[in-house]
């Protein structure tokens, strides 16, 4: 009798233990509705155009649309901030530009860019350079430096925002050359190109959102910032060739809110990895001399940790760290 009760009790415990498994088996697979991907720069620029293609491809892999929402400003950090108030269910994702890792050193925030984001996948990075109008008296980099030295603080250049890679890299270059420039921030490449084409600034530091205007003969490239010259602009020297030991390609990827379930992160990772391999995405990247730069969730998390430390040193070197 006692043995039968024990067996019945064991069966009851096993049955109860099986309930969550049965529930998990019956739960609808993620995603059951559209996923939102928040982009850090305005519509019409290289980030927007390439990420919309990636989102379209990922939507096919997920079986639900991936809807792009543009949230420009604050040096590209607004999407990451939005993750802090979004449910950790995988339905809100954000582009994570490099500026996110600089945020705590320059602004008072109550969240941690490394610990408070689930890093899903890194997808690409930017090709950068400095351009001037085609009719500018500044014909090459030597002219740029000579003008800046002769006119301290008068050579105006635009970037895609304060504390973005174009801004900080240009300031690092200026510091090394002993020149003082006049920085004018914009919300993204589309706004920046309108400003330089309209004669509001003398130069622009940008990702290759300037490619179309250069090819149309309206802008001239003075330098590019990769390890090697860009195929699209073979006459433009790299910063390394100009004697500056600087390479900047600013990798970026996709993050989700902290605490997003691992199986959801994996589903998103796999869908976006498939999306990266689609020829339409590679073609979109090629328009801006951008290359695929895949990092898995684990690799991307390590990259976030390393970058967070490295950016602190850059901010301090430029004297831009917040007081206290």
C-alpha cells in the first residue's frame, strides 16, 4: 500500500515537471508578429538603405516583417537607449553604432552599454573619409592642413553628430597635426550632404554616403580611413599613407534588451546571419564600399566589452570626458 502511494506521488511529480515542457512545446514559435528594428540615422543615408535591405531579408527568414524605424540624433545612441525601456521579448531591436560605447564617458546615464544590451549579431562597418566641394580651393589633404594652420578654428567641417566616429576621428587627426577645426554636427549623412552641397560648411567627415555626389563630380575625396584605399576612390590616400597611424571602420550590429531569452536571441541571430548572406544585401553594402563584418552573439558581446574600454582612452585623450 505504502509502495503504491510512493509510485503515485512520483508519477504526480513527474507529471507536474512535464507541464512546463508541454507548455513550451505548445507555445507559438517566435516571432508571431512584426519585429521592430530602430536605426540610429535618418532615412536616405547609407545606414538606412543597407539596414532596410537587411531587415527585408531577415523578415523572410523569420516569417514576419522586420519594420525599420529611424531615430536619429544624440550621436546615434537613441535606439540603444530605447532598448532600456522595451520589453525583453525580441520584438524591439536596435542598431548599435560605436558611439553607444562612448556614452557613459561623456553623458550621465543610468544604464551600462555592455551589461544592459543583449548583443545579437554584428553585420558591417563603415568606410569613412573627408570630402570638400569640387570647386573648393582645397584640392588635397596638404591644402586642407595648410589652410587650417593658417586659419585656426575657421575651417568648418560637418559630421554625422557629436561623439560619432567621424567627429572623434577627425578631432584625433587634428590633435596629432596641431590644427584647430570648427566642428558642425548633423543628424546623419543625408542632412550632412545637404549642408555641404548648400555651401554651409567647407568639408565633411562622413561614411561613404558622399559616394553619389563624388561620382557626380560635385565633391572631392581628400582621404579615406580604412586599412587600404577604397576601390571606388582609388586616388584618395588613406590616413595611414598620409603619415597618421589611424584606421577607423566603426563596426556596428544589432542589439536587443537585456534579458531577452537565449532562444529568441539565437532565432534572431540566425535570421540576420542568413539575411547578411543574401546577394541583395551585399549589393546594397557595395554601393557605399561597406563590407560584411560578421560577429556571432558571443563574439559581438566580447567586442562590446573591449570597445567600451578602448573608447574610454580615446575620449580621455581628446579631453572630452564628462567632469567628475
